[in-house]
């Protein structure tokens, strides 16, 4: 991609490159990325859950428009985008939805969480995980400050704050809603997009209820549009699927040790489990408390055939890392 990734602009060593992204450009990129994710969730058929929303997967083209890229971890979701898929966690540390990590329940709200982290990254200029700070997790650091009304503290010091902070306060509050611990309490991406568009209009000095017209954004690898999307999306061809690989931004997939091989299962299948009720009873209880229905055990991979005569230590690993 002509201008690399958002990660390179925000965290690269070239300060001049970082300063190119003033507040209007940063929020414009956030709006365009949000529209791309909204398309995946609400207009693609069936819906697509990206699972790896992060700054290195937001690419900047020659016209400085944002594009959401890299569908290596994406899954096709159910027709009802709020229904959960039972999937082992995969994603990038710092962006990974903690509820998805705990319960192995995947919904579009997991992408919303990751996007909330991305918003905090855009506002602060800090990485999602940066251990050079005492509080290395951006969510744990930024959310308490935002809730206390101290938004100016989290803003990227490389840029001068705008004369009117209200637009950035709006965006910070949107980010806080996106990173709520319970997925059902997070907004959908269409609501996030609308709120960001209003914040951008305010930042640009336009009425907040004015329809914001931006250059068309593209979700790389997809040019099929639902008829409802004609007002917001433009059918520009995107045959390539650019991917930025950043050595500092480690992607992680949940893996067991080499002595366990899981069966190959397609994303559209539901994985059946023969583990005992005792192993998943606590998980089922937690899921019900969070408002989900169904048996979590139905979503776990079949383990017994793969384990064989596992040692107590191996079974302990499974209990704490797979069934936890």
C-alpha cells in the first residue's frame, strides 16, 4: 500500500510521518475503518468477523484513505450477527476481546472491542501493549482517565490539542463503550460509525447532524455490496489483499503443545465435545450470567481422541488453557 499502515504512522521512528496525521486525518481514518468493519458485519452476506482488527491491518492508500486488510483469521458468522460462534481464541495481544478469550464465544462484538482499542491508539499514540510504561495495557491505562473526565491526559503529545476538545471527548467515550467487558453492552459497528461521523463533523466545524461525505473506503478483498449500502459505501474494485507484517506487533493464536493435535474443522461447523459436564459447568454458568444461551461445551473441540493416555500434567494444561 502506498503509505503503509496506520501502525507505521503512529509508532514509527519518523516523527515527521507521525505529525502528518493531524486530528482531522486521524479521525477520518477511524471513520473509514469503522465503515469497513460495519460493511463486514452488516452488509456482507453472510457477515464476516475479522478477528484481527489492529493498526497494522489498517492500510493507507495513495489518496490517504484507510482500508481494512488481512483476513487471515476472519470467519463467516451466522446470519444473526449477534449470535455467538464457538471458537478457540485467535487474534493479537492487546486487541483481543477478553470475553472471547475467556468463554471461547465469538460475535461481531469482539471486533468492536478491538476497534475500541484502535480508537484509544489513535487518540493517544500509544501501542495497545507497551511495557515501557508502568501501565502497559492501553485499555487499563486510558479508560479510568476518560471516565474521570481527564481526556486531555491521554491525547498524543506529538500533536497540539484542538481548540475544542469536545469532539475528541466524544471519541474517547465511544472507545470506552467499545471496550466494555461484556460484549452485549458494547455498541454495534453501525452505531459506532454514526457516532464517529458526528464527532468528525464537529471537529471539522460542521453541524453534528450533517451527513458526512468522505472519500470512498475499501475493504480489501471484497467488492460485493448489499443494495442497502449504496449511500455509505462505494463499489471500488479491490483485487489485491495487502498485508503489513510488523515484527513488533505479534499476532497470537491459541495453541496447545506439540503433543496435542486438534482435528481440522471448517469455520462454518460447530465443534462437538465429549468432555464431561463437570469440566464445562462453570463455563456454562458464566455464559448464562453474561446473557448467552446454549451449552458452551458444544463449542469446544473434541479432545478425548486427541489426548490419548495423557498424563495428569497434560490434562491440567487442557483444563486451565483450553477449557478455562
